[in-house]
C-alpha cells in the first residue's frame, strides 16, 4: 500500500511538473515586434517566411521539425545546401513541402500560401516593412491567420533566445524551449564574464560573405545588427558600426585598412556561384579546403596592408551561425578569435555538437565551422 501511494505521488508530481510547461489555449503572446497575437488553438499548419528558421523549429519539434510546416521559403537550400541535404535525408518528405519564395522583399505567391490553409505564419522581424508594403500582413489579418514575428538579426543575442521562448509557448513546447535557452544563457554568461573587464576593447572588422562576389570583392559588413551585434556582445568594438550609416553595407578596402583593426574576421559558406571565392565553412569541408580559400583571399590587391593580417589576427567563421538561435556558437568563435588568451581552452565545435545531439534530432554530420587563417 505504501509503495502504491508513493507511486501515485510520483505520478502526480510528474504530471504537475509537466503541466507547468503546457500551453493553454486561447493564448495571447507578445511577439518580437511588441504586438499582441492571439492563438485560438495549438498551431498545426505553419508558414515559415524565412526557411532558415527551421533550425528554431528543430529545437522545439525535435522528432520532426517539418511536421507542422505547410509552406516556406527554403532559404536553407539556397544558402546552406549541405545542411539542407542532411535534414532532407532524415525527413525526405520535407522536399515536397511547397517552397513559395516568401522573401524579405515581400515577393510571394499569396494564393498558393492561402491554399495550404495555414493557422500561423512565422516571420523574421526584419521582413515586416516589406511584408506590409506588399499587402501580405493585411491579407493575413483579413483571413484571421495570426502572424508571429521572431528576430534573430536585429538584436540577435537578446531576441534569438526570446524568440525560442515565445515560439515554444506558441507550439506547446515550453519545456524544450527552456532547456535550450538555459544552455544558451549559461554559455553567453561564460563569455561576458571573461571579456567585460578587458581594456582597451579590441577593434574588430567583420567582413560578411567575404569573397562571395569574387576574390577581389570587398568589403561587405554589418553595423549594429547581425554579425556586428554579435561582435559587440563579446565586448569588442565593431568597426562596421562606425563606418556604416545603416544596418549593412559595403566599404572600400582602403577604409578597412585605415581603421587599423586589431582583428579581421570573415564569414563564409558553400554558396553556389561561379565567382564565389568565400571560405567554404560548413558540413563536408576539410581543413585543407578552408586553408586554400584563406590563401586566395590574402591575394587581394593591398589586402595584406590590413594591420590585423600582418599580426596574424585573421580568422573566419561559418556565415550561417549569425541568423538563427544557434548564434551562441558564432559568439563563442568570435570570443575565441578576439580574446585568444582568455578563451584558449574553448572549443566552439563542442557547443555545436551539443546543440545538435542534445537539443535536436538532426544528423550530426562533420565539417569545419571556424578557423584561423594559416600564416604566410
């Protein structure tokens, strides 16, 4: 009898604990735009405006991140084909989900989206102006299809984990969301604990998509958003914020040289294109391929005049770590590059493996996701 009582008590405790994480509908959420959005029931048919956010869904619907997806803009296939290949092998039916080209410019075949009878649209906050101008948001409102804005770009360190929390509530996956955001905050606090007292602050120039337009193309950078915001989050000075009037833009190599950065970091991926000379970070890449790409970038006319290159402070990181909630891995690579003494023992690749194996069911794969350029 005592054993039975104990068993019942344990079952009640587990049930009570689980109920703490269960969403109750109708549910009103505040999205990353500060809008109050009501969900009448748990969403089952989702439209994803930015397909890279499937990696956020992978943290929540771990068994199958595609199970609620009825339409999307498969930017993953366009910007990171090896990642898409891994996911498509695991969930092959995902290749049949309609790709409606829901771009940041608002371009979309709205009829094809509506035909899927969605009960939720998830969109990146940066796309809101274009979606408004294109009439997409007005049409969603008219059809009573709620739209939740998430953010992994404008304020990536603050809003990426907050977006996971919000979407976890929306999809009745609060427990999964909290497990990941706890991991995120623990790793972020470990970074700032070692960098906030460093003086003077290192000066960093971050060239996003370096070499994408050819080996001589230079120099696209981020200001107070994206990679620029991640650099600032480590406690360093992001020179792009001083050079750009807006969020992103291109400056001349001469300006980059004149700023005398202490550290020069590029981002790269395996983009399609005959002129692409970017460092091919990502799945299925060898260190030799990465090193050879770095050597080609060094051949830019005048590039070796950059002070950071002369001091062997030239690094690169996987471009796609900046625009989804796995940006904590990107932050760790930045910390290791910018503060090599403070983070000599840090291995960001271990954090990436932990995220994939403990917080998703995506196949692990292998590759190179960050590196220091080989010395001349």
